[in-house]
């Protein structure tokens, strides 16, 4: 993974955030914890990752989760229309 905090965060979220349910706070909190640990393990500055997330990693993850849910709903609706 990239050493740049934003690139790390974006790449990690793309790989690890998947649709669950809308406003899934518990999963967002776990993802934030896991991301911090992964950043530490990869030698990426944890504070930089939090800053790249806009200062709140849980909120960032919740937003990504909600986006994933919206994409999944759109995909299901498009499939059902066919």
C-alpha cells in the first residue's frame, strides 16, 4: 500500500468497505479501528490518515459504507428493471 496517508486511506477503503446496511455505525467504528491498525502495520502515519479522512475516521467510514449501500441499491434496481 501507499505511504501517502490519503492514498493509503482511499486504497484501504476501496478494498475493505462493502455494503452492509445504511448508517451502520458499528461497522464504521470497526472499519476505523481496522484502518488505523493497518496504517500502523504499513508504516503510514496514523494522524495523517485521520487528517486525510477529514479529522474523523469513523465518519469517513460511515460515509463510504452509505455510498456502498447506495451503489448496491442502484445495482439491484437496475437488475430488477431488466
